C-alpha cells in the first residue's frame, strides 16, 4: 500500500494555487513606470484599485486559483509564484507583451495523508488483483474453447457453471414480458446475443461490472404479434396508469402556476398543504437524487431551468413540481475516481465495440465450423 501511495503521490496532491491579476503592457518602459509609480507601502486593495484605473493600451486579466502548471513560461511561473502576496512582480517579457503579476491570495499545497486513503488504496489493489485473476481465468476458458471444448466443458475447467436463459428479447424481457434482470439488462450483452448466429458462440466480452461473458444461441423464436388475451391485462394496466398520470400532470401544472403567482414553491406548498422536499446539490446525471424520484428525468428538467424558475418532472409513478434554488459551478477534477472511472469505461467500451465489429466482419467473410469428432480423435487417438 505504501508503494502504491508513493507511486500515486501526484494524485494525492493538490498543488499550491494563487489568485492574481495579470497586467499586460505593450512596452517595458510602461510596465516599469507603473511598478515604480506604485509605492510598496500601499495595501493590496489599494494596489488592486490602482490596477483598475490603468488607462487604455493595458490589458488586465483576473486569474483565479491557478497552479504553476497553468503557466507555460518559466519566467511567468517564477514571477507569479515567487512574488509575495500583495506586491507587484518584476516585468516579464513574453510574446504577448510585458507582463506584471500581482498576487492577491495563495493556497498552500495539500497532500492527503496515507492513513486517509489507506482503505481506498487497499480496495483498489484488491480490485486490480481480482481483475488479474479474471484475466487468467478467461485465458484458460478461451484456450479450452480453442481446443474444441463446448461452453459447458470450458466452464468446468475454471469451476464455473453456465446459466441458461430460456427466453430473451431485444429489450431484456422474457416471452411473457417480464424483465430477466442481471446481465440481461446490459446493452452490450443484448447486442452480443442478437448479433450471434444460432448455434454459434459470441465473442468473449467484458460486462459493465468488470466481469466477462460469452453466449451461445441455442435457438431463436421468430418475431410474432401477441394476441389480445396475452396482452389484455397489460393494456388495461397501461391505460389506467396513463389516465392517472394525466390527472397528476394536470394537478402539477395547476400547482406550478399557483407557485409562480404566489412568489415561489414554498409559499404555494404551505398554502396548499402539499409536502415539499429540498434536494441537492445534484449533478446533471442525477447523482444526489433518490432513485424513487427518477433522478435522470428530474435532473434533466432542473438543468433546463434558470435560477428560481419552476418546472415539472415525471417520476414514473408520480409527478414533481421543481423550483431551482441555486446553481453551483461544476468542479472538474480529472484525478477524481469518477473521472478516471468514466475514462476507463469509455476506453473499454470502444475496445469492445471495435473487437465485436471485427468479429462480426470476419464471420460474414469466412465460414468456419468445428469438427468436434476430428478434434477428439487428435487429442485422444484410439
């Protein structure tokens, strides 16, 4: 764990940062003249005030929470980070003119202690070890298949038992319309199932949870239209839900209008005796919203609203009237686990899609069959 911590020290470190003003002069003389005309006895607010009073021909740029790596030029880094807060730096010649930096504040470098991330590192190392084990098992499994073993035989080699799904459509439902669940809900799995010919094996692909799967299509039932008796109960239930939702939506629209005329959701809720909840902060992907509130829909509606505006969100079984109270700026952390996880997922997805496309193209171009009897004779000659 200590070795892992040391190798990822950059990830555990938040660099020192500064908030400053960057003043760009057209000539060295004008830059130095300004520096000399600004007494060192002035306070930081007084210097900042003088900077705002500089005339035409000078550009002032506010730079907030910058780190050294944000600046490309070595001299600029030195001027911006070695100059004491509240003082003007020396004039630095750049391709954009002569720059003078005025640091307003600074934040020291912060390194997360090992003890604070020990469990996280332990979990990640365990996860990586598990991935290595899975990779080794998949190699054994694929070698068995290449030697002519069936899925059942290859699975026994790694102490796995194949699972049979009796019926599955492109939406992950059974013939009766019930959700199969589990891996059958994954788009990649369904895509693999319906792109694999009957009696053939699919490509060994990675699942969303980091595992691997392979499918063999035993049979295929052709598409047919269900008769009325098969869908009667579902049609009735769907109609009842639609009618109920229509009434709820009408009620929600009336309440939203009332909220606008009364000056906000709080006042309308108190006057009507309607329950209200404060939610958030949450992301545009619904992170931070309870699952029962249909996070994707609610977040989608909220992110279309301006501050203090009111909207309506469909929560599947209910309807919410939403008022946007506050908008917080996004925090982009490229070293965060969420960012790294998304990056890994995108790379993995692209790799798997590419392999699947190649596999499908090869199947169309080359007709391949396995002579099991011949293989067994080679392996176990009489």
